[in-house]
């Protein structure tokens, strides 16, 4: 790691960047005249701002990729870590560890340092804070979704939420899909797609209890049910080809008995045969189907 400006350097002890001579140590080329910086934890906000200006002014004169450039750039990062910690504190209620949030915010700080131009007359904290917060928000946007969705839909969700809030205040009611589409100048189908994608942002545990009425039980007890009809679905599918192979009169008797729910007497009257004959035909057909299922098993 590159040396820091707050490291103790004496005339008789060579600096990490120095080239020692016989008796004295020369200041590294490009770093002459830089102020001594106390330990970073002891530097106040105002001092850090003034020191950063001096370092940014020197950074412009150094060649990128050199040891001296990395030396000053790393010191700027450590001097301004307080900005990252302040920005990260706004997200302390999130589920991600604070250490990870600070790490992501530091990436934003480094990007801000690389893009900052002292000549514009803007204070560095003012310039850097949007970049740091933007990097943290991008981190949550990319990692906090319960189901991974395309970036386009993630951004559409944010646009829909903003437009929905604005229209709700103007209309004093929830906006319709057509109103949202007109506000964002997009198609109705895109609005529906974005609203559906919003459901992937958070997921509820099946063991979660409802906040308003605890008597309802966990979510797992309130969604779905046991369909006993599924137990016989394989038998129904197996019977279909067997029934299709029956004589027409036997199929008609089965239909009248189990679909139309007619009695054997009513079936006999419908077909012009006796109830006893219907009973024999029905028993024979059922035995045939039962044996067919037994052979398949």
C-alpha cells in the first residue's frame, strides 16, 4: 500500500518514497512543500477540507500511475472517509452490514476524487456526496431485490413510484394505469410490466404473522389449500383410454350414471331395458375397468 502523508518522517529516517543520500534524506520529487498531516482520526472537518484543497492542487501536477500520484490520492481518500461514513449512516436501517455499505460508499468517494476539478470552485464535499450516495443506492438497487429483474424494470419501478406519488397528491386518489402511462409517456403494457416487477422487490416469509390480525395465523396457513381431487388425477388419466375402448352402450350407461347422476331405473327407462339389465351391464363395465387399472399398477 502507498505511504500516507501522516506517517512520521525524520531527517535521519528514510521515507518510503525517499532516495537516501550519504547524510540526508531528500523529499520525494513532486511532494515537496506538502503540509504534515496528523493522524486522520484527529483531523477535523474544516482541516480536512483545507488539506484536501492543497492535495488536489498537487494531484493535478503529478503524473497518473506514479508512486507519488497514488500517495496523494490515497491520502485524499483517507482524509475524506468521514463523508462516506456520514452518507452510510443514512442507510443504517437496511439489512446490509454497515461495513459493506461503507465499502461501497468508498468506491463512490474514489470516483469523486478522480473526477473532481479544483478549478471549478466547488467544495469537494458538495461535489462528492451525490456520487457517494448514488453508489450506495445503486448497490441496494442491484442487490436488494428478492428476485433478479432487468435494470430497465428496476428503474421503471422507481419512475412509477415517483409518478404515482405526484399524481396521488394532484388527484387525491390512486392514479390509474392509463394516467401513469400518460405521465411517463410510455405504453400501458410497460406500466403493467413495471407494476408486476415491483412485486419482486421484497418477499414475505411464509411464517410471517399478519400485523393487523394475529388470529389469521401465518401466511403459509392462508395461501393455497389441499386439493383432494389431485389424489385421483392419475386414475382419471388412466381410465380415459379404457373408457374410449368400451362399446357405445356401456359408455352411455357410465355417462348417464356418473355424469348425469341418473338412477338405474331411470337409465333403463331411457334405454328401453330393465333395471336388472342395467345393473348387470354396469357391474360388468366397472369390473372391466377395475381390472384394467390393477394390471397397470
